């Protein structure tokens, strides 16, 4: 039973983080965590050519920073 409780808690944490981050940020993180290239992420965001790669890199860094902030808030709330 403790495994089921841990899985439920993890699932709730993921849902809470996804709600806090928003759809766009979660989509960027999902794509970056999968096998998408920066060009593909940039095109998903509506950019084209070399600009797509540059903007995707910025957006991925911003998404990771937002995730770190959200995790930090959760850790502070838990303390």
C-alpha cells in the first residue's frame, strides 16, 4: 500500500506543478525532455529558420527556470 500512496502523491505533485507552470511551459519542457530538436521546438512556438533555434533555446532555459522556481515554492510550502 505505501507504493500506491507514494505514486498518488507523486501524481498530485506533477499535476500541481503542471497547473502552476501552464500549458506552454509544460509543452516546451515535454518536448525538450523527449527527442525534439531546438528547431522543432522553435517551429512549435511559431518561429522559423535559424531564429527558431535561437528562440527555442531561450524558451527552454526560461521553462527550466520557471520549473525550478515552482519546485522551490513547493519545497518552501512543505517546510
